[in-house]
C-alpha cells in the first residue's frame, strides 16, 4: 500500500512539477531569443539609432553578434543568461540586469500583495455567501452577489484604476495616485488589480463551496455534529481550495498581466511601465529581459499553487488527480 | 414546488436575454455608428476639453472633437478586433484540441501538459512579446490575444471530446459502424457545442478587455485610428482637468464586457439545467394528496426499552409535499430493524430524519420522533431550530451512521485517523492518544489489518470494502445506542457484502447496539434483521418479522410483489416451503408501472395503479394501518384475516396463499 | 486450460436436455490475455481466458468488480485488443488485423448492451433516430426507417410514439429496453449484456429480465450475460462462467455450477448471496 512508502508519490510529484517548470523556462528562453530574430527590419539599425551611418550599423551588428549564425547566437544568448548577463539597453546603454533588479521589487510587491489580498478576501467572501445561501435560502443576497461580482469582475483593471484615481485620489484626495514613494501609494494599485480577480474568484469559491456542501463526506461531517466553525473550516475549506485553486491558479498568474497594465495608470515604477516604454522605443534587450523575468515569475506563481494543491489534496501527489 | 422551480429557470434565461440584447445593440451600433456619427467624430471644434454639456454629452477632447460621437464610432473597431481575436483563439484552439484528442494516448498526454503550461502563461505578457516582435499596433495585438486564447479552447475541446467520446453512447455508435464524420456530427458535436459556446462568449469578453488594455498602454490601435482603450488612455491624461473624457469609453468597455459575460453565464446555466434534470417531473400537476391516516386498531405498543420511537413522521419539501408520509415504528434495544422498498420510497429520508440529518430545505414533523436513553431525557429529533452543544453531543455519540457509498463518505483531503477520532475528541474531550487507541481497537474489531498505518492513510489508499469497514468502526467508536445504516452494502461485491453484514451482526451482539438498516435488497434484510418495514411511496405498507418474511407470510400485495419480482438462487425444487420467485414459464412477476412521484400520489392507496388485487375502495380511500400484533402491521384494504391474497398472475401463486392461510 | 467447447475441465458428459442437440458454436474466445498500462504500472487483467458461446445459448459471466468481466466483453466486441489469444466468430478470427470495412462488418455481428442506461443513449438524439442509426449507420434516419423502428420498439413493449421522444423522458428500465431494441435492430448473431440490470430496482429489473427471457425464446438469441448477481445470472442463463482475478475458474451448465460448485471460490460466492436464510 502507498501508506507504507511515502517517498515515491512525492518524488513523482516533484519530478512532474519540475518538468513543467523546465519546459516553461526553456520556452521562455527560446521565445525571448526569437524576439530579435523574428523582428521585421534590422535590429542593428534600431540599436545604432536613427542617424547612424552604415558603418556604425555594421559595427553594431558585429558588436551584437548578429552577423553570426543563428545557432551560434543562441548558444551565446543562453551562455550570457547563465552568467546573469541580459545585455544592454539600446537606448540608455544601461545593463538590463540592473534595470530588472531595480524594477522587479516594485512589480513583485504589487503582484504578491495583490495575490494575498485576492485570496484573503475572495475565499471567505465566497464561502460566506455559499453557506448563507445554501439550499436556496436568502435569494436576494445570492442575486446581489451574482450581479455585483459579475459587474465588477467584468470591469478591467485600468478602468477600475482610472475610477479609483479619480474618486479616491483626485476628488477625495485621500491617497496618492502616482508613484511609489510612500506605503499608502500601494493601496490604489493593489485595489485596482485585485478587485476584478476578487470578484471572479469569489464566484468560483461560492460555486465550489456549494458543491462541497452537497458532497457525501460533508454529510458525514455534519453527522458528527461539529461546531459550525470546525465543520466549515476543516471539512469544506481544504476541499474547496483544491478545486478553486485549480481554476483560479490561472487567474493568479494572469494577475501579472493586470499588474503591467495597472502600473501605467498609477505611474508605478515597475517592470510594466519599463517594458511598455521599451516596446515603443524598440529597445529589444530590455523587452527580452523583462519578458523573461515576468514569465519566470508567472511560472513561479504556478509552481507555488501546484505545491499548495499538492499539500491540500493527497491525491494529486500520487497522480490520481481529482480533476475539477 | 412551482414557485422556486420557475424562478430558477427564469433567471438564467433573463441573463442570457439581457446579454444577447446588449451584444446585439453593440453590433448594430458597430455597423451604423461610423455612418451616422463618423463626420461628427472627426470634426474639429473650437472648444477643447469641454465638460459635459447639452451639445457635447461627454464633452470634447484636446482637439475639440465630440467624445460621445467618438465613443460610438470606436465601437466598430473595438468589436472588430475583439471578434477577430476570438475567432483566432476559438478556431485555432479547437483545431489544436481536436488534433490533440485524435492523436495517440502518448501524444495526447504530452499535448495536454503543454497546453496546460501555455494556459498558465499570462496573455498580456505574451501580447507584449508579440507586440515587440511585430510593430506595436492592432495586428500584433489581435494575433497576440488570439494566440494567448488558443490553449483554453484546445484544452476544453480535448477534454470535452475525451469525456464525450468516453461515454457509452459513442462507443455503441462505433460498434454499430457509424462513420467517424457522422459520429462527430451527430454524437460528439451536439454534446460539446454548448460549453464551447460559453467559452466563446467568455473569450470575447476577455479579448475585448485585453485589446482595450493594450490600446490603453499605447501598444494597440495607433492614432489616427481609435478604439475604446485608446480613447480611455487619452481621456486619462486629462483626468485632472476634464474627467468626463474618460467616462464614455470606460462605460462602453464595461457594458460590452458585461454583456458578453452575461451571455456566457446564461448559456452555462442553461446547459446545466437542460442536461441535469430529466423531464420526469411535471411541474404544476400537483394533486392535493390526502395525508396517510394514523394507525387504527390496537395501539402501537412501544416497549419500555425502545431506543428509537417514530410516530407519524412526515418529511416535507418546502412547498409542503410530504415525501415521507405518516410513518410509525420503533426500534427496541439491541434490535435490528430493516427497511425495504423501491427507489424513491422514502427509506433514506426516514433514516435521515431519525438521524436529524435531513438535507437542507426538508423538514420533519412527527407526533413523536425521539431517541430514548434510560439514563436521560428522551431526545427530540424533530425539534425545529438549532441544537445546543449538549444536544449535539448526544446526537453525535448516541447515534452512529454508516452511509451507502464508502468511497464518497470520507473526506478525501483528510487522513482517516483524524476523521475517525473526531467525534471522540470534539464531543467527549478524549485525548488524541486515547482516541487513536480506541480507533485502533475498533479497526481491529472490523478486521482491518495494521490499523495504526491505516489511521495515517488517506481514504483513497484503501479499497472500497476496507473503507466501509472503517466507516463501521467510526460509527461504533462512541458505543452508540443506535446505528443507522443507509444501504451500507449496496456498493459492495457479494463476498464483501457478506463480510460487512457479519460485522454489523457482531457489533450488535457485542454492544447490544440497535440498528436501523436500509436496503433495497429484500434478501439482505431478511438475512440481517429482526423486523422489517416495507415502504412504498413514502408510507409504511407493512411491518413484519424477518422470519415471517422469510417464510412467505408477507400479506401486503406490494411486499409479495417485491418478493415475486426478485430472482432467487435456488431453482424450483430446492426452495422447499419458500416463496418461489418464478412462475411456471420462467418469467418473474414484474410489477407493472412505476411508483408515483411524491406530488402525484393519489388520494387512495398509492399502490393501486400497480396492484393486482386492487378494490374499488382502494382508489379514493387511503388504506387503514391495521396493527395485527405488536410489530406486525399492514396497510391495505383487503380483508386480511384468512383471505387468500393472490400474487399477480402465475400458477405458483396458489402456493403463497396456502402459506399465508396456514398462518393466518 | 483446455479448449473444449465449454471451456474448463468439466469432463462429466453434460446430461442437460438442451445439450443433446449440440448447437453450433457461434463465438469462441481462446487464450485471451489482456494487459493495460506500461512498465511498472502494467497490469494483466485477463489471463488466457477461454470461452465459447453456442447458438441459442446464454452464458452467464459472474465475478466480482475488477475481475475482468467488462474487459472480456470489450475484447469480444473489438473495443479492446488482446495481448494474445483471439476471438473467433463462426470460425472467423475477429481480433486479427484487417481492413476497416471488414472490421465494421464483423463488429455489427456482435452487439453490446451497456450497463448504464443513462449513458448509453445520446441525450441529443431521439430514440427513433438512435434505432434508425443502428439499422443503417451511414444514412439511417427516422423518416426512412420508421416502420422498422416501430417494429423494434414493439419488440421491447414500447409504444410507437416513443420513437419521437428523447432519452431523458424515459425511466431507467425503459431506457434499458431501448438499448436492447437498438442492439437487436442490428440483428446480431451474439448479444452481450453487460450488467444490464444492476442500475435498476428489483421490480424494474424483473421487467427487463422477462424481456430478455422472452427474446431469447422467440429469437433464439445467443447471449453473453454479465452480472455480479448470481441469482439474476441463474435466472437468465443456460451456462455460467465464473471469473476471478482475470481467470476463468469454473464454467458449466447452471444447474451443475449452482447445485454442486467445484471451485472453492464459487462456493464462497454462492454462500455470500443474501437471502438464503442467514448464511455468512
Ligand atoms: N433533498 C430533497 N429535496 C426534495 N426531494 C427529495 C430530497 N431528497 C429526496 N427527495 C425525494 O423524496 C423521495 C424519497 O426519497 P428517498 O431518498 O428517501 O428514497 P429512498 O427510498 O432512499 O430511495 P433509494 O433507494 O433510491 O435510495 C423521492 O421522491 C425523492 O425524489
Ligand atoms: S389497498 Fe388496495 S390497491 Fe393498495 S395494496 Fe391493498 S389491495 Fe392493493
Ligand atoms: Mg436511499
């Protein structure tokens, strides 16, 4: 029986997850490398600037290694990555690694805080509504919940952000609307990026809770006449987290996208504003570096969720995934 | 019942209709707006950055152009781009998914894994990458959002196709030789179209938002073209001076997203409601069913040592329909009482009412429904309202429950040990260690080897039979006075069933535990129980001892019909003195028809439509419950004493009558 | 394991009246071995199973869940390919590789009635369409085959109007009858009934069993009847085969196997059947 040998399921689980991570990272490296290769036009001309002489461009091409074969360039690229060398900005000649190191903390702060807020608000909210409305009780509350979450959930973060900036920042003047100088500057961006996902995930939680409350094992737990807190927290929460996270995990990783957009609304000095700038300037090394880092971050979030899922549901470890 | 049901049906439709109306309006606008307002939208005006006014509802922009007109005109480009991206995502995704599904199992596994990884990659970042490769602009954005949406469609298609293709009806069609194209067209597509459509509308909403988002960042639509996102981003720049500029595009984006979302939600709800319930229940055809009469004749004498007393129990739906209708019985100390009946006869609800565990929305009413204990007050099980801690403790410790499906009745996320010892720990304050010791003891009693290891295991690590034995151990842990077992062996193999029955009997002998044992298998009940209750359409039709049932002394036409319909292992000659299931022509005596639905029960005997011995009086007068002796009741109009009761058709029927006569 | 027509070593001459005519063997499975999975997860589900079905006979196949009953059924209808061994229909090997058309033609000669009446009918197709498709899988339509469809429905005691309704409008027992009608519409040589009554209440089960008994007689059906319920098997079968852990442990006429089981496992199975007056 699997009880007796604990190791294999863990190993299998770790191997599968690690495989996934490696796959994503490889894909990321290939894609970012391809940015330069697939770009229409001549990267060297872009790098050398608008008024460069053909001579300068040739030199630039040589400096960038663009005159070599594609495989050789790829080997170079990977080699540099392994040394932590992400290249230099065409525009500012800054080290891209330095740019990332500069900006990443802001983006990570925003995204991680957003995830925490989402989980802390959405899960209790969804559960509460599900418990209050079970068996068709409190239809009005149910209807209001469905409507409000539907409405807010389909409002994009930049619209929400705009609204917040206007009402809270400008009209009321309570909170700073731009920059990241103070701690309270975090509030509006975090609210803007998390409100939509909170609604979407709260709806998922509400639905999944209703499913769990109807399960046989929950009836068994009811049969033990546990106090309500213990009943819901011990016998419903882990199970609904499993199914919720399976569905919501994508949303959480997708939050990075929202962060990138929201940064522009709030003039947040993160990777998002920088990469948008870089794209409009066609500053390829910066784009490459930032996309690589953001992608790895998304991959990391997914990995975290998978690990949490594995801890929550013993069946995912042994590969007999519960499914959704 | 009608009120709740109608509301439930109406809401998703309202949602769908609202969404569709919204989308249609937007599409009409997209077509006509550039013709009607196109000039006005590009017309430069003298007054720039105007606020809202009668002439310019949403004010004007930096060049004095009317923003209301611009917002309306932008509808076309916005929707076009979103539709294009959705089309790319859905077509490419569906094709990819189909390819994954039709390729071999190995490719499929890898393909699904890759798709999973792709899904988890944020669309906006992918879009940024593509925007960086191609020049920033609508083309790059549409391709990016479309590509980013592909994996969801691929996964859904592959999963749906796999789940539908795995269904029996597809396998059957294959066996019949239905060609693959026709198979796809007639069997698979109709069954997966709806979820795909839901995804299309959700994906449209997402594309719209993401594209506007990219335009907002300045990576999407480039001036002089404009879509909502572009307008919003311009509006945001003058948020301090003229907030009205941002209103139009913001509202438009939200409305469009909301409409598409509504369509998706509505479609999903409709799919769930059509595939879920069958049309078996006709709403609104409810007859005022007369309540079952209370017992007549000698009183139900309840012995002093009774553990469970149930008198005139009714379980009602919120609309008042009685699902269980006037059931009266008791369970004496150390007695095993069985309940048999067809599906839907109310066995489980009776049991759950006795356990005070009715599913939400149902309520129990009873003359008496109580758990008795010599050392304490009787515990009322039908009392409305919440239970205090003391009552909960008594319920948890004096009643043990064993459920039907051992694989679903344990929480898959928790170790067995915690689940088994929970009642002891929570209600009796037993220490962890002692609780484990007691659990081990009970697991040994139910003959589970290596119980310590099992306590550390998760439910899925045990076999079905083992899980059911663990469930019995769990029920026995508090040494309850009563065990309620609802079809505990139905999901098990015969040999395992025999083991489980033996265990229940052993527990009954060891602890003197009384039991309410439910089964639809009359053989199982005769084997295990002392006394048997036969239920039909929510009512108790007969109560008799297991010995009487075994020896063919059942009197109620339904009980007899049930016996006659059950095939027997012994061929004719060997079942000497017993009821023989078969009539001479090798056919079983089937019971024609089906039991009535709870809301369609006739005024008289609910069995009348199927009863071979039906009398005119049966149709409109409920049969009286006659108590023949303590623990022996029949509810039937047939004059019970000495009267031969022919079982439906068949030459062997005479033998039953002889048996009945001999006793009666 | 030898390969006498009845499978296992039941050397005593079979005195059963039906046997004297020695009807022709229709279907024969020889040494069928099936394994699923790869590498360490590889699991052999059937170990060299021999079975034969004779014209007009019904063989009951019993065994616990996981013993391989349904797998054997799938091998016979060609949904699962055995690792070794083969299945012959009228002496023609069904399991070997062959062209598509030939496979299809062969498949139609064996029809399967699946276990779950709720999953075996396409919820989006009327009953009539489903039966018409069985009659002509390429161009079958209700309009074209109306008469034949109604005849099939009558055979299973359903009204002609049933043809225009959807499966959701029928009860479990009725659906099972529809599934049987669809299988019979192909006019197969062998019908395989896989746990056709286990999802049904005993009163409804009796109805379906009676239908099968009647059809066996009127059409002289050759059938493999799979069930975990020994009483049901005894009721409908001429012979019974006992499967355990993928091996056929006993096979013989019903009266013999049920009356005087040889294998200890068969004895255990029989002793476990409830309703025999306090066994176990
Ligand atoms: N939660 C519920 N809400 C409404 N009706 C219900 C509910 N639970 C059961 N019913 C109805 O009550 C009747 C009795 O159901 P019950 O589950 O007690 O039958 P049963 O005898 O246990 O059947 P089975 O053998 O299928 O378990 C059925 O008509 C059923 O549809
Ligand atoms: S009351 Fe009438 S219909 Fe009902 S069981 Fe008795 S004889 Fe049959
Ligand atoms: Mg039940």
